[in-house]
C-alpha cells in the first residue's frame, strides 16, 4: 500500500526591500547659507546705519498726513481703474468690430497710449490748460477751466486713459479665447447678443481676464506715484517727498512711502488670489435634450464639457 502526499510548489522568496536614499546636494546648502548670511549682513548693516534715519521713519510712518495721502492714492487708483476697464471694454469691442472706422480709431488709440511713456502723457495732461482753454462744438463753447484746474481729475483721467489701452488687449484676448462654437450654440438656443455675452462668453472669458486685470490694478497703484508730473502732490509719494524736503531727509520718507505701498499691494494681492480662485471654477454646461439638439445642429458635434440632463415633463 502506497501513500501519496500532496506537494505544494515552493513560493519564490521575496526580493529584499530597496531603500532609496536621496541624493545629497551639499552645494545647495552652502549656497543657502551664503544667501542667508548676506541677507543678515544687509539687515544688520541697514539697522545700524544712521543714514537710513530710522527715528524719522518711525515718527512719520503713521503720520496723519501720510495716511490721508494713502487714501488719495487709493482713490486715484480706483477711479482710474474704472475708467480703464470701461474704456478697455469699449476699445476691445471696437477692435473686434467689422466697422473699419472703429477698428482704425481703436488701433490708433492703442498705438499712441501704449507706445509713449505714461510719465510723458501725464506731463501733457498737466499742460492741458495751456493747450486748450475751451472746446468749440459749433453751437456752443465748453470751458475747460474747471477740469484743467483740478490736478486730481487730470491725474485720474491721465492714468485711466493709459490703463484703458492695456485693458483693451486683456479684454480682447479673454473674449477671443472663447470658442466660436459656444457663441454659435447660444445663438441657436435663441439667446440675444447681450445674453450670449453675459451667460456664455464672459463667464469663460473672466478666467482669462481676471489675473492680468489684478496685476494691472496693482501696477496702477504704484504708477500713481508718477502723477507728480501734473503736478499733483497730495498722494502718497508726493506727500512723502514734501515732508522729506522740509526735513532734508529723503531716505526715511522714501522708506515710509515704500512701506505703505507694500502694505496696500499685499492686501490687493490677497484679494486677487481669492478672486482668481473664484473664477477658476469649471465652465461645464448642463443642457436639456432639446437644447442639445439645437447645439448639435449648430456645431455638428457635442463638446466634451457638456452634460446632458433629462428633465421630467
């Protein structure tokens, strides 16, 4: 009598675990140590250098005149940006228009305002009173005395028109980024031009428009320091230089102005970050079967970002 034994195949031995060791980069640590040492050397040297005038800096950092001047800077920036956005939208529409006259006018505007320094433009706005005392429109003569005597308004208009030239290209690039099929589909659904822009084009274009617009707003805040060319000195930089001229200490007052600019721009950068996050949401569309049929007739195909939703009748 023989007995049979079931033999199981032997399992292969597991390979030894490979322990990956990161490569060492001693050069990076040496370079980092050098950078930190140089930074510490600069900070210590600046803190102990009497030429910086730190006593004057801390005395005038929260001075009432500086705080009011900062409000003037913010007001100029906001008003100029409003003019820039409205003017930029109008110029963008003119650039995309089929009317050759509108296209030519918009192109010349962009050519002039983007091709010349903003400081030179502000100088011309400061001299506008010597160039034009009034405007004759044929049936009446409009006096410009009230406008030309207000340096604040000239600063706002000068910065606003310059900003409009840059905003026009930002808006045009954002609108152009929306596929043509999206507009055709909206027309097939019976949407008007205004509703198409509001419901289809702008929600998608804003993802392209918002980031550079935020950068332009922050840049405009710093560019507002150039309105001293008009001259308008009630804003942050101008007021700081007025105080510096009275104290004969330009360096600490420049540091005061730089600190305020840095604080305001930091707040704007945080706001820009959350605004960009809001407009980074997807642009998917939920369409009913009837809307899908109209979309298919308009485009011939259904975009991949379209969701079909069957509704109960």
